[in-house]
C-alpha cells in the first residue's frame, strides 16, 4: 500500500516492476535502454532521469 515511483534505465519495467497499487514509473529514452547491464560504468540512462520529473510524480502519488 506504499506509493512507489520506479526509476528505469537499463531494465524494462513491464518485466521487473511487480508492484500493485499506487505506482508510477519514469522511463528514459536512451539508446542503451534495455541492456540490463547492472555494472554499467557510464550510467547514461539513469543519469538522464530528470529529478524534477521524479519529484512531480512522487507528489502526485502522495496527493491521490
């Protein structure tokens, strides 16, 4: 029952995001998306997630 905002870069949230309830996810548009490289050295896809977008989604979930 806890609101969750998942951040996804190298993985596919449709496969690895098993949560139900108040959820949202932030997906990035990155050429490496879906690589599943857990030890990526440049972290390009995760670093491109805008913090303000994550914050806005968190606020929206908490207000529901």
